C-alpha cells in the first residue's frame, strides 16, 4: 500500500482521470475526498469506493472557480479527516474555439476554472500542509500548456499558467516539506477528448508513436508516483505522459 493512511483531495474526481485516480488511491490505502462540481458523479464515485472500504471516500460539491466554494470544501475535509496529505488539482474544462471567434466568456470561464481554480485550492490547503510540515501538491497541466494547440488559446494559457504556479510553489514550499509537481497528459480517452472532431483526432493519433490514446489509468499512475513517498526528491517537475506525441 503506497498511500496507507494518507488523506487526499482530488478535484474533478467524479469523472474521467480524476475518478480513475480516486479508485487507485483508495486501493493504495488513502482516504479520498472526491471534490467535484458534478454532484451526481462525485457522489456515485464516493459511494462505489466506500463499498471497497468504509470511510475511504467522501464527496463534496465544489466549484473550484469560486474561492468561497473551495474554502467550504477544504473546511469540510479538515473537520472530518484533518490536514490533507495530498492535493490533486485535476478539475478542468475546455471551451475550444479559433482565436478570431473566441468569446470573452469562453476565455474567462476556462481561465476561471483551470487557472484560478488551481490557485484557490492550493491557497486554502497549503497553509495547513505548511503547519504540518509535509504534503504533496500535484497540478494538472497538459501537452497543450507546453506546446500550444489550434483552437485552444484559453486552455493553453491556463495550462501554461499551471506550470508557472507549479515551479513557483516548488521553490516557495520545498523547504517546508511540501513537494509540488505537475503532470502534463497528452490525449487521454475521456469525455474531454470525445468532443474533438473525428478528423483532428485521427490526425493526432497518427503522430503518437504508441498509436493509441492514453487511458485514464496512465495518468492515475503518474499521479500516484508523485503522491507517494517514492517521489520525495522530485520537486517542480512537469511529468509528460503523452505516448511520445512530442519528442
Ligand atoms: N490541425 C490542423 N488543422 C486544423 C486543426 C488541427 N488541429 N484544427 C482545425 N484545423 C483547420 C480545419 O481543418 C479548417 O481548415 P479549412 O479552413 O482549410 O477547412 C480550419 O482549421 C478551421 O477549422 P474548423 O472548421 O474546425 O473551425 P471551427 O471554427 O468550426 O472549429 C474548433 C474550431 C472548435 C477549434 C475545432 O476545430 C476543434 O474542436 N478542434 C479541436 C481542438 C482540440 O484539439 N481540442 C483538444 C481537446 S482535448 C484537450 O484539450 C485535452 C488536452 O489537454 C490535450
Ligand atoms: P473530464 O471532463 O472527464 O473530468 C473533469 C472533471 O472536472 C469532471 O468531473 C467535472 O465535473 C470536473 N469539473 C469541471 N469544472 C469544475 C469546477 N468548476 N469545479 C469542480 N469540478 C469541476 O476530463 P478529464 O479528461 O478527466 O480531465 C481531467 C484533467 O486532465 C483536466 O484538468 C484536463 O484539462 C486535464 N487533461 C486532460 C486531457 C485529456 O486528454 N483528457 C489531456 C491533458 C490534460
């Protein structure tokens, strides 16, 4: 058991990569707060996990783009389980559009969720980790945050911003016993990718040396490594998990 007795918050834990991660973390002995805006999915995920092990999961409805909502979510975890050992800032959205057609609302919402959301969650969790003297913070960037992508100005900006915050916090919090890292997934089989036009997706797949999309478990295992003691000397890194799409 690589996470025995650890308390983890996984934002966006109700679906896709977050849901897979919640299940893996519980199997590895963690107690997981599934913190999701999609209340139904969050509750369902937590219920399924409690069937594996009682007290292993709870769900809290949160909108990470709202500082008040995040503060309430973190207070609930502190009250029930104490200081979280692990924060996975995984919640994220896309609202794709070509630059010349992108509305201000599309720009703003993606920045609010993907960038501000990571700041709010970390802002409310980190002081407790500092007080305890240890913690693992894992932020979800994207291949798009490193290399850009047609139709994703808002998303690319948010995910590049996540890398900037990761490196800043790794420098700021390292000597307090807290490791901060990011995972930059390539194209992973979830609801997010299923919205892509077939032609664009096929084009992309042809360029992946492994000739397949990633699976949510490919990312869940990267999160697990960065959340476990095995990565204690890894700090400020961006772990790219993309099948070699960009080499
Ligand atoms: N590569 C090459 N050409 C592309 C392209 C691409 N990735 N995407 C669009 N184009 C081309 C189109 O072929 C088209 O060319 P023509 O004018 O010569 O016909 C032109 O650009 C305009 O494209 P659309 O007709 O599709 O324009 P649209 O305004 O209807 O739609 C769009 C634009 C919403 C951005 C749509 O193209 C789209 O959804 N593209 C996919 C964007 C994408 O890759 N999203 C990733 C989602 S998964 C994710 O984000 C997770 C992660 O972190 C990786
Ligand atoms: P998904 O759409 O399956 O899951 C995202 C989850 O985030 C959902 O449960 C959703 O309800 C939740 N969420 C959305 N807005 C929220 C908000 N305001 N507050 C709280 N929760 C919210 O997507 P997927 O693919 O599992 O994505 C997880 C993370 O991985 C995202 O940050 C995404 O940007 C990132 N990513 C995904 C890739 C992919 O190809 N699927 C590639 C690279 C990065």
